[in-house]
């Protein structure tokens, strides 16, 4: 599994064995940086309006865990 962040505000989860997209999660206006945290969590620097913030998301559900 690989997770990517995109300027359209989505996190996308990819299956590395099939090279296909498994899930697309809309989490913000823009995602500028991501890093895996503990397997099922993703640290993301997101943009909402003029501000940016660090957020942690569950990579399975897309729910925000911490802001």
C-alpha cells in the first residue's frame, strides 16, 4: 500500500501489487505533504483557506484523528 497526497485535497491509497487506486479520501482544500505514522495513520500538512495545518488522518476511514 502506498498513500499519496494531492493538490485537490485528497489522500489516495494505492495497491502496490496491482498498481491500482483503492480509495480516494477528500480531507482538505489541498494536501501539501504526507508521511505515514504507525501504519494506518497519515500525517498531512493541509491547506484550508489561507492557513496551513498539521493533521493526522486514519488512512482507512479518512477521519481526522488530530488537528
